[in-house]
């Protein structure tokens, strides 16, 4: 079945949706764009160019677009603070929702959104694109294979030289806790996915160096303990002198009983444990054995759109459905609270408190 979609947000990341993520799914007959919305009239050129929409099918008002088109679902590709408004309008018009991360700008707003979508009997997915990128998917498959033994701990590094205003998209420089909300929302989610369990406790320190042109914290160090005993550590930085592992090229290391797996700059290598080898104190471990990355036609958001359509067709809920994705929101909320209080946070207790607050 082909599903009619209204694209909400066509500038910035929305341009990628119009020109890169949606078109392959249009070609496959999975989706049919019927309208697009952006408050910036000029940004609607991306919808006209990428999706072939006419000027009459492009709007600067969400309500007008939803009222004039009988679509099946909408996308949400606007800043997080505006997600709930778009979702509310979608619910009013009986539209399923596929949203960019995060669900919203706060954990409480995210819980409200999940509750409202569920109460309306609608489906909502969140595009955690990094988790479903080619390199991370390959690493996840390797860890799930059992070939490397149980996981001991995980490490993720994301460091960039985006200290000057606008170098990471202007709006990201203007929000509080931008590293957590716009960056670590992917990376902590990846660590939890690779660990294969929800996070139990989290301790974080976030800050902003004097040379970073941001309104909020853009650097962070996070320690995580998962419910299955796996541990994780995260280094995130947007204001470094040089970017060692920037957007999409993160360093992830999985320390397992039988192997050390290293993903660095989109290349995955295995260092197998050799019980007969001499201890190599201070010695170069060598390049390791390369592991070919998985092959398929679609990755990241393009693949997630297909997964969402399969869910609409009656398949199993996509892994990043809004209810399950509350775990991702709880991770960044816990990191922000931990940094503020200086104490470790019980992540599941924090999520339960947010659920109770919204219910009350």
C-alpha cells in the first residue's frame, strides 16, 4: 500500500527529507507526498524541487495543510520545542506521525506525546537515524551473533570542532543542553541498543568552555550502567580544537570476552583474544581484522521510513516507536539532571516520575 504523507519542515534537516530520505521510498511506491509545510516560504523550494510538489501544495501553516489534504501520516522535522504542537494537530486530523528525534524538548512533553498518540489509537515512530546507519547496524549484528562472547563494556566518542556560532546549525547554538538534546540523544541510544538492555543508573558532567559559542552545555562525559550488567562511557564534545569523530563517524568500542570490536570513522575491526599470546604491555595491538559492513539499499532515515510503512501495513511496531523511545529521552533527561545535581540518577525511576507527573 502507498501512504500519503505531509512533510512538516523543509529547511535544514527537512531539506534532506525532501531530497534524500523520502524520494527512494516514493520510487518504491511506499509513500506519496501530497503537501509540505514550513514557516519559511523560501524553504518550501526544497519540497518543490525534491518531492515535485506544486506551489498550491506548499504551506506555511500546518493546520491549513492538514485540513486540505486527506493524508495517512505526517513527518515532523522542526525544532524539538515545536514537536508537540505538530503532533497535536496531527492527532486532531487522525494522522499517524513519523518524527525526527528527540520526541520533544523535555521528558515530560515526550511522555505527554506518547500518551496522546496512544489514546488516539495512532502510531508514532521516531527516526533514531544513527542507530540504523550502516556501520552501527553491522556492529549490532556482530554483538548479537554471540561470536564474541558476552559484552563487558562499551565506549562511544563524538568530538567536533563546531565551537563558532552557526557551525552546528544556528538553532542548536541557542538551546540549553544542546549536546544532550541534539547529539547524545543518538549516542546514548546507540549504547543502550548495543548493550541490549535499559539503562539502570547514569552519572554525567556537562559544561561549556569559554570559547564555545552556545547558550548551553556543549561538552559532556557520561557513565552508564545497564540492567544486564553491561557498562558504558560516552565522550561528547562540540567545541574542541579538532573533530576526531564527528557526525556519523563516531568511535564505538565494544569490549567482549573473546574480542575487542572497534568502530572508527565508519570502519569496523575485530581484535580476537588469543590465550596463548604473550602479554602485550604497551605494544601496538596491530590493525586487527576488518569486518565488512552490511549491504542493503537503504540506511538511517531512508530505512526507517520503510520500517514505519511496514508497521502501518500491520507489521510489528518499529523498534523506535514512541513508547519504547521514551527510554532514549529518559537517558538525556537523566544526564542533564545528573550534571545539575552532581549525583548519579536512577533512569527508570526518573521515567516513572515523569509518567506519574503527566498522569497527575
